[in-house]
C-alpha cells in the first residue's frame, strides 16, 4: 500500500474533518469564555475607577482642611510669640 494513499481513505478524511470540528468548537468555547471574562474585567475596572475618583475627591478635601488648620495654627503661634 502506498503511504500517500492512506490519507485518501475516507475513514482518515472523516477523522481529520471530525478533529477540525472539535478544534473549532474548542476555539469558539474559549473565545466565549474570554469575552465573558473581559466583560467582568471591564466592570471591575469601572468600579475601581469610580472608587479612585471618590478617594481623590475626599483626599483633596482633607488636604484643604489640613492646610486651613495649619494656617490657623500658624496665626495662633504668631500671636503667642508677639504676646511674649
């Protein structure tokens, strides 16, 4: 039997076709899972972004209050030194 003729056998051809279908199904399954994972990841990124923005707002407010308190303390210290 010729080695090239075994590839021409219908059983071998059906085997290759079946393997191609299985591989295609696995690829489609992997892509669907990847898309679900990307959707979840985008949701997490959105939540994290909004949390960071809120934290930034509160941090800037705290920084403003700290500077205001520092200025008041400096004024009080200057008054105490001028009284002494």
